[in-house]
């Protein structure tokens, strides 16, 4: 037997002697580097997908907002154009509504010219306002010596209401309704007159 044949085979190092080594048993350095590079690529790919998703959501929301803004602006322009295209009614009847009385008017002044237009319009408007409050006038009297006072007689009452054309017919009607409601609440149904010629005050007799 030759010397080469007698040379003993090399012994393998025991596992416990190699435990501090950074080289993994059964793996190469190149394999470990390839594994790390593959993990990094997967992480980078996930980040790219997430960025694309976020960008897609942002663009979608922005698109909806842009469409809504355009729709609102178009609606405003359309409504403005509609208002501008509407014809403006400048006729006298459209500006001022004329009230004509349906009740009898007695002028104790016996004026040759009769009852003035202003007085007739006031009586007609006051009649309308009272009827809206469920009070029915029956007659209007312009007392002698006065050109602004109107005494109004009502259906169901023996007395009359003293009014003046210098006050608005609406507030006069409201004050009349309040006084009648107050007297009815007190059990008073007969009165000589109710005076509502002064703002914020009312009298009865």
C-alpha cells in the first residue's frame, strides 16, 4: 500500500464548533443575498401597488368633486338666465292693487264732489282686511266735520269702529279684532263704539 493510500481522510468539523460562524450550513452567501433581494423586490412591488391604489382613489374623488362643481355652476348660470329672461310686469295693476268697497258709504259732510278716491280705497282695503279676520263690515260713515275719520259698522254688533285713514288698514283691522275678542272674553257684546285711531291704544264705550 502506497503512502497516498495510507493518508487518513480529513475529518469533518463538528456542528458545535461551527455555531459561531455566520455561514449557514447547507446555504451559500449568494443564495442568502438572492433571498434578501427577492424580499426587497416584493416589498417595493407592494408599495408601488399601494401608491397606485391611493392615486386612483384620489383621482376618482377629485373627478367627482370637479363634476359637482361644474354642475352647480351650470345650474346657477341657468337660473340667473331664467330670471333675466322673465318679463317684468310694469303695469299699474301689477304694482298697486286697487280695493273697491262693496259696502254702503254715507258721507255726512254732504260734499258735492262725493267721497274722495283715497277714502274709497281706504274703506275698500279695510273691508278686505277685516273680512280676512272673519269680521264682516256692513256700512261706512264719514262723520260730519271730519275728512279723515271713518266709522265702520259691523255685522252682529250694535256699535261701530272709529278709524282714521292715516293709519294702515292692516293694523287697524288687527286692533279691531283684538278689541272685539277682548270684549267677548269679558262677556261684553253691546258697545257704543271702539276707537282704534291711535297706534298702540284702543278704547271702547
